[in-house]
C-alpha cells in the first residue's frame, strides 16, 4: 500500500474560523456573471469538435472518451442550461453552504507557498467581516480567491454535473472513471511536490454551489481501486477530515465521508477532481525588522540583535517564539515560552550573539510554533517595509596583529625607552580600499591616533603591560592587543647590539661574491666589505662588555 502525508497541519496551517459566510448582493452578481459567461461562445472551440470542455489538470489524450451525450452541441446546450440555472441561483439564493470554501483552500496554499503564519482568527465563530480594517483585508482576499477558484474550475465542474444528469449509468460511470484518473494524478503529484492538493467534491445535488472545495494533505492507496484521503475541510476547522471511497462498482461509493457531515446539502459523493490553482501573494500576518549592533566587528565580539515583530493580520496571531537563526540555522537565539500577539500589537526580542569565524555572516528572524501534537515548525516573517526583510548581514573581522617597527630598540622593548609599534598590514585586509582607517592606540596610559604608535616603555623591568589598538573603517572595526615585558637596560642593550650587528653585516652583500662566474673577486672589492664586517664585530663586542 502506498501512503503519504505532507507536513500540512490544519491546527497551524489553516484557518481557525469555519466557513460560515454570506454573500453580499455585489458578490451574488459577480458569481451570476461568472457562471453566465462560463461557457461563452468566444471562449469555446467550434461545436463540431469533440470534448469542448477541457480539464485544466489532466491531459485529454489520457482520458476515457466521453459518452456520446457528453460531446458536441448536446453537451454545450446542456452545460449552458445548467450554467444559467446556477447563475440565477447565485443571484437569488447567494452562496448558501458553499460560502468561501474555495477561497479558504486557495489562501492556505498561498500562505504555505511563502511560509508565512496564517491569520487563523480566534476560533470557529470568528469569521472576518468588512466592519474592521484587518477584517476587510482578509474578507476581500478570501472572496477574491473564491471567485478565482470558481472561475478557473467551472468548466470541469459543469462537465461532471452534466454527466450526472444523464439518464442511465453512463454518466455516473464516466464520473467514476474521471475520478480514478484524478486519484492517480493526486497520488503521483503529492509525493513529488510534498504539497497538499486542492479537491472539488461533487455530490448528487446538481448545483455547483453545493459542491465542496477541500484540501487533501495525505492519502492511503491500497492499489485495489479503493483509497483514503485526509482533508482540511473549511467547514470543520482544526480537524482532520477523512474520506474512504471505492471505485469498484458502477459508480463511486464511500464507507466514510466526514465532509458530508459538515455539508449534507451536497448529497452522497459521486466523484472528485483535482482543482487548478494559481498562487497569489497573501496579506501578511506577522512582519518584523531585525537590527544588529554593531553590524561589523571583530570576530568573537558580542553582537546585539533586536527583532521587533508586529501583528498586521486579522485578530490574535498564534502563540509563537521569535527565533534568530545565524548562518542558515547553524546557530540560533530564541525567546522562551511561545506567546500570542494581539492584532496591531508588537513585541521586541533582544539578545546577544557572536560569530567566531572571520567573514560575512547572516542572521535571519523567524518564528517557531507548536502543533497540537507538540512538534515544532518554523515560519518566515514578512517585511515591515518593502525591501527590508528581517535579515541582517554581519561582518566578523580578524583580530589585529600588532608588531614592532623595523628598528632594534622597538623590538628589544627597553625599560624607559621610546619605541614604535604598528598593525600588521595583512590583518587590515577587511578595510575597503576607498575608506581611510582610524586608529586608537593605548599603552601604559599613553594614547595615539596615527598608524604608527610611538610611546615610552614604563621604567619597570619585568612588569608586563599591554599595548592595544582599535581600527575603525566606516561601520566596521577590529581590535588587537599584545603583552610586552620591559627589559632591564643592560639586557636590552645587548639585544639591541646583536640586532644592529645583524643589520650592519647585511649578509646579502656577500651574495655577488658567492654566486660568481668562476672568476676570482678582486681584492679592491672584497677589502671594504671585510673592513665593514670587522667594525661591526668590534662594536658588538664593546656593547656586550658594557
């Protein structure tokens, strides 16, 4: 048996309010016009061509041929009559039990596509109305999605309903066969995409306003022409509705149909089809801004992150914890206990993190929710302002490496001496070429702002002290420190003498004489070098004896 479940959870990913909506006069007129024009001659093929009603999901060449009564002009006439009846019913009776189910199904798919929190409302009886600004936004959106779902799926729905009106068993058998093809399509596409599939449930009632639009998010397929579907039914919020069906006989039969309980006007299920769906950007529920201070600092330094979340959606948002993920979730900082957020309200989550590795790092704010079963899911946050997603880039710079100037006194660090220290150029690679870095030096109570720091070493031999430097370039900065120990005067002088000796002899001056072409060097060229070496050696010995 093949089975599959998507990650869709009605208690998180669908609306908490039930599908209990009445259509306004304007909405009735809109649906009237929709059905009246559903089979407009300009939108159809020539009446001489077979099967003018095209299934938007399944390829026509793979389907069973239509019964003779469902081809050509006879189909068109029957469908036009039915469409006209539906149009008049929509004008006179309104949406009836249909409500906004198609819009609710399409909307939860819209929110899933962008991975946003669904504006669930506060319970089954909390339907959005146009009496408040946020209610109007959501109500208008649901209505628009309902009309779009009816419009794009009307031809297939009319085809199913016309077939069921045929005398005898040909029509119901054709609906059964079409249902089998849609069932096969669902069981192949759902595991491939991992997403729920919108369905239209067609019952005995001939009105399209009495069919149901639901969302299938799992199935069991025993491969014996029976099956089980797990559904989100907008008429039963937070519940998992189940449909067990059998395609063996002359027509579809059911052994369990939870959706029929919520909409008995539909009548016994005769068939179902996968609905066409086009995505639209939904209105955001939770939006956020994320700030980092500083956004550029030395690697390993604390970075203060502040996320402000605002509920721009309808009524109270679900209980969530703000989570700030660093570098794709490798590290995270999060709020403690999940909390709801009332409509129009905001809250701020402030925390401190760090990035040890030098380079560019990303921090992203999201929210975590708990399902009824206790599992955690993550949802993205919308942007408080256009182009300002709750994400920041943080630059971690390597620590500064400090080194003495290229003179022997600075390297020896004599107590009481005057020395010069600098920043290694390699540790300033993060500074942009067009930005002039600013230096802040400190050592033994002395400060400097030049690239080279000249200071007096404390006259305290053997007592360590620190030399620190901070370099800023625009909004970026880095720091470094080195601990130095002053040498006693006599010891420092010997180190300085040895250093100077090595500088003076400059062994590289011997290279031309060691790498010659076989000719002996002339005495006139060698004797001055020998004199320099002897003088350097004599001065070294004198310094060591001092």
